[in-house]
C-alpha cells in the first residue's frame, strides 16, 4: 500500500511568491503576507499596501504601495453610499498590487480620524457601516473583525505610532527585550505622548485610561499614553491668539490707538483679524457690523514674552492635579525625568514640519529649539544663513507670520508641559527605514500580531 506524502508548504510559496529577504520562511509561517490599511482622514483617504515576509518569527516589512485620494469620507455627510464608493479607487490599487492568490487572506482595516467624529447625529457611524458593507460585498479582502472599520480615538492612534517607531527601530520582537523609545506626535488638533515608564520596584502607575497593556512579540509592555485634545498646533494657535483678547478684557493695556491688540507671538508689522467670543470684546475693538471680529497686530516681543502667554494659558500648573504627578491640564503622567531618563524621545508630524526647515536634523538638544525660537521671534533670520535652503526661509517666515508662535508652542510644550530639560537629546524623523513614522505601520503590525491570515496549507 502506497503511503501518502504529507508536507507543510507556505501558502505564499505554493502560489509562487518570493521574498527579497529569504527563500524559506520561518516554520509554520507564510513566506509573504500582505496587509491593507486605509487611513480615512479629514481631508482625504489613503491606502497603504504593506508586504511583509516571515523570514524570521516576527514579520518584517519589505515593501509598501501608497495611494491618496481627495476628498475624505466626511465630505459625504448625507450620502453614506457615495462615501463608501469613494474608496473604490484605493481598493483598485490593492487589487492591482496584491497577487490574486493572496486576495482571500489579505486583511484590511479602515481607520477614520477626527473628520468623521465631528459629523453630527451619528452620521460618521452610518458612513462606516456602508464602508464595511461595500468592502464585504464588492472586494475579496477579509475585513478584520475587531475594530476593522472604526473611528479611531487618540489612544489607539498614539499606541499604533509607538508600535511603528519601535518596530522600525527594531526594539520590538523576538530575542532580548530592548529599551523602547517614547513617541510625541503633534497634529493639528491634538498631541499624543506614549512611553514605557520604568517605575521603581514596588511602584505601579496610577490606574486609569492612561494605561495601555500591550502584549506584543512575546513581551509585555505597560505603556503610559494620553491624547491632549485642543493642544495640536492649529488649535493651540487659536487658543493663544484668544488669550491676548482675554488679557485685554482684564486690563486693557494691549490695545493700540487704532483698536488693534498687540500680540507678542506674531511677527512685526503683521495684522490679522480673528473671530472670537464677542462677550469678551470691547466696543472699540468691534469691526463695523461684526461683533465677533478682533484685529491682532504683531509685536515681535521675543521668545520669553510669547512664552509667558503660552505658558499662562496652556501650561499653567497651579490648577488641580487630582493624581500626582501631573504634566499639564491636570493630567496624571509619570515624570519623564524620573521614569524615562534613558529612553530615546522621538518627535514627528508638526514637530518635523516646523523644525526641519530650520536645519534641525535627526537629533538635537531641546535647548537648540529654544535658541532657534529666540532668533525666529526676534526676526533674526540671518542666523539661519548656513541652513540648506536658507534662501527660502524669508519667504517661509513671511508666508507664516505665526512661525514664532509655533516655535514657542513647540518648545513650551516639551519644556514647560512635559518638563523635558534643555540638555535632553531629542530624535526627529519623518521616516524610519523609508517608512513614515505615523500610526499606519503600527496598525498593520497589530493586525498580524493578533492572528495569522495566509496560513500554512497541508498539501497531499
């Protein structure tokens, strides 16, 4: 009687797929695994087609295809079916770049950010219901069951960004447990912090929503995370400008004879009109026929005067702190100096967008940010002459008269808010190993960590 030969062959190998890193996969793992991540942002949606290999026990990212479309899902508040169909061009990119043999085992997640959350009366949820229905009825890719199509909160976004950075730094995975990096993300409406505090023996973090218990790559990570709504760069700008109006209402000394309010964080000679709370505005400052407009005039009073305004309005620590220690806004946070004094600090998003044009590289001291902010706020642009692309800086500063405000906020957030000392080294990256330091890679890694999709097949 003939014996049947039984062998275990990776699905990817059986389908003729190869990896650029190895020819044989880790036992019981597929050689190649694709993951699809759709980032449904407020202004547009984009898809990341990630290709991983299993040359080792943990997946290795070896290729990415990216495509972006506008507008975002929130542009269809009253037509959820049209919103769902708007993603078709992204899914067509996935169909074209994932081999047909892998379609059935290539998971997809759709993560929406603040744009959908701002829609009224549950319209965002209705749109996502139609998105899920469209994916399951028209496309072969399996939708991840848990939170596969969802509006993502700040906690999830921050933790995924932490996974992205530490994965790309090779701090996560099999082998020896490594010191992880802390991540600081600065968006337009919010800012996130995620790090792994090293608490003294016998001490634990105070319980609360800031805890994130992560099991990943065979290791346990107890993370601290918090998302500060209203502390993103654009929202901070608005609040800092409003603060000058509030202070004028209290003592009136900031008004010029022409009725404009002097703002110490704006460049000299700049004038702008902002919409504000009319209850705080005196009659002399009201534009004709508009009771909610106030004119601001740039004062260019330097970093420290601007920092006084920023610190007083956003990072005043004299208020309540229910559970100590607090960072700012009464929010509990283990001290970075005491529980994260040796870990690398990585900043990205608007940190990168504002600092990189001024010549900041991959790492620098926080005190360097202060020095650059001092020159920006004084209008001493000659100081940046040695910076690559310095000839464009004057145009950049003129185009953005809030650059002093932005730089002051960034410095004050890190120094006054998080209490990072000036001599602490900070790392900055838009990309690591060629991949963006946002949340998308982390979301894909989390999908793979929770389950295997292109499983090993038993062949006769």
